[in-house]
């Protein structure tokens, strides 16, 4: 059975890893994915809501995102929300669908996105290290026997290493995906 300090530290590290992966999903790879637009806020029905909460999002091909609002009254709001999000996409309204063509990505643009991925990766690793530090502090304050403390410190280090490795592997995958020319 895992010690409560280990469990809470591991949960914090997992949150940091998940946040990093979510940030990676938001990085534009040149291939259309619903994740690129689903969390963009739009003004609809007198409040702010995410596109995925008011429309169906699909990718008919690798260079196009199609957004079909459930209510045609929010077509303009969806198109405006995408423009205001300032993510380099220009939506077009085509009947009852907002079509978002993806521009061809230049080598420089791909390299910029790789730098952004590295930045998110580093932020994730900092989050993992902070969770490790907090866990070690909790261990010191717990007043456990020395041999138990040493064993738990090693366990925290193992969990830390796994989380850092996970972020590094996902970064390598994202980098490969970004630099791959379609």
C-alpha cells in the first residue's frame, strides 16, 4: 500500500504531466484537429461559452476544420471567436458551417512551434519538481523513522523520474509531429 504523502505527490505530478499534454494538444502541427478550436470562447446566448459546447467540430481533411453550430444564430459568434483568439486562422462562413482552412506551415513557423513545445515541456517539468519538493517537505515534517523516510524519498524520486520521462517522451513525439512535412 502506498503512503498518503506518495499518493498526493504522485497526483500533483500527474496533474502537471496532464497539463503539459493539454498544452501540447493546443500546438498547431499543420494537421487539422478539433482540439485546435474546441476551447475557444465565443459570445453566445448572452454569455461566454466554448465552441465545443455549442457546435459539432469535424475535420473533413488534414487542412480543414468544419464547425457546425447547433443553432445557426451563433455562426457569426463562432467565426468572430476564432478570429479574436488570434491563433493565425481565418474562418469562412459557408451556409450553416464555419470552415477554417489551415495555412501551409513554413519551416520557420514549425520551428517556432517546437520552441513553444519546449517551453511547455520545461514548465511541466518545473511543476513536477515542485510537487517533488512539496512531497519531500511533507516527509520531513511527518517525523517518520529515518529508514522509512529514506525509502519514501526514493519512492518520490522514482515517481518524479517517471513523470519527467513521460513529459520528455511526449515532447519528442510532438517535435517529430511538428517537423514532419505533410
